[in-house]
C-alpha cells in the first residue's frame, strides 16, 4: 500500500497471561512468564515489524513455546515463494539473544539472510586491540557514557560490535556487592 521496502525486519516475542482459567483456549499453556506469573496460563505473541514500525506478520503461539523454535516459521511466512523476484529480496533480520540460537543463525546464513543479533556469549572483557569510539556523552560534563568498537571475526566471517556502558558497569558493581 505504501511501497515500503523491507530492508530490516525486527522480530521478537512476548507473552501474556490469563487472569481467568483460559481453559477454552487450546494455545493457553503454563510456561515462563515475563511477569513471573507461573500460576497462570499463557499465550505467546510473535511479531515481525519493518523498519518503519509497521507490523508485517504476527502469530499467537502456545504459552510454553521455545523462543528459538519460532524464527523459521515466522520468516518463511513473510516470503512469497510464488514470486521469485520478491523471494530474492532478503531483509536484515534483527533479533535478541533469546531467539538467536546457533541453529537459527545457521538457518539464516543458509537462506542468505543478513542478521543482527545480541550474542549469547557472556564476554565481560573487551579485547584490548579494539578501537572504541564514543557513541553517547553527558551533555554537561562531556564524559563518555557509552562507547563501541566494531571488529571483523575472521573465524565466523561476521562483524562483532563491542559496547561498553558506564551505567551498566556501575549497575553490575552495585548488584554484585549484595
């Protein structure tokens, strides 16, 4: 309708719980609630947005669905396999660490999708040879609040973005003290 190009696709999941019994909804299941409501049945919503924020596809999943297990279904639902020209256009898929399993990254690579993901690796140390540049500064003091550095990973043929946030570092130090 608007002639918008699908260059970037954002994909994430959320869930919602039933205050009542939910017994008439076949997708309502007990699962991991983001609101910590393990006593309630849930359903999970998968939503794909384009870079302008327009919903492209949504799907209601069972409440106990594994997040990584939903990606292929949602992305395949976006493509138009009958139109070979459209199927050649591959947007960049953006997703969080909950969906970015090793199998999903392999699937994206195998189907020629570019992707941006939050790594599941728990790296605390930023390699010393990475040149970090400021991306956010305090307006008054000019102190660097967030800095980032981009480096190619020759083993995986990927670009890795390392970020350092002063606020996040301070939060870890405070929470680690208790």
